[in-house]
């Protein structure tokens, strides 16, 4: 089975088959195991071990924490990717996707304000969850449209924390949540 995995603006082709796992055509040694009853997984990739917590947030979108580093990822299979290309739904969003809470937690710090310009990978909000601080980052360049939280707020998994506008639409209306 072939999947297209996009992380930080880079798309990788990941193939699972009877011969093993390949990433962009390169064989890798991979083993994945779960901690029963939890969203925690153990990933051993080419000899390196990683603790992974993954939360599905909809339509191929995942909030993933790998060894303490939060990242947003999109995972689609070959069929879904082909359908998106045929229907035009594969077009890039008009700005960064909204920042969603990956799990219930407490907002520790908001690092931006409405109207601020952000760059890919820039820290936006720090949320404490499961006794760990997680810095949530913008996935693309944009303008902060609306900040929905403040330090001290408690948030639920999937709650929108920050909405964005594309840089060219900063004067206009709407946000990147129009998916």
C-alpha cells in the first residue's frame, strides 16, 4: 500500500508491502508497537527508537508528537490522492491550517497576536498536556487572523486555538479554515 505523507511542507512516499517498508523508494527497517489502551506508540526506525503520540484530527490530518516534538502531518493513500487531484481538492490552502489542540490541556503561552505575520515552523501557542509543554507551530507563512485562547485557558482536543489568513488575503476576509 502506498501512502503520501506530508510533514513540514515535504511529501514522502511511504510504501508498505510484503517486502517491508520503503520511504521514497529506499528500504527502511521499521517496527511499530502500541502501548495498549493509550495513544502512545513505540517506533523503531533504522535502529533509532522514538516515542510517538498520534491524534487523528480529520481528512488525513494528524497531530503527532515524536519524542517530545509536536508536528502536524497529512497522510493520504494513493486512491485518495488521485481523487483529490481529479476534483481539484488537492490545491494548497490559502494559508496555514488553523492550530488545533492536539489533546486536552492548559494554554501556557500565546506567542503571537492578531495581525502578526508568521513563517513556517514559527511557534504560535504553548500548551501543557500530560505534564509536558508542547509548542504548536505554524505550518505555512500567513497572517494571524484570530486568536481564540489566552494563557490559563483550558482546551479540549481538536479545539481551534488560532486561525490564519494567507499573506495576500490579509486585507480581505476569511481564514484558512474554509476546508
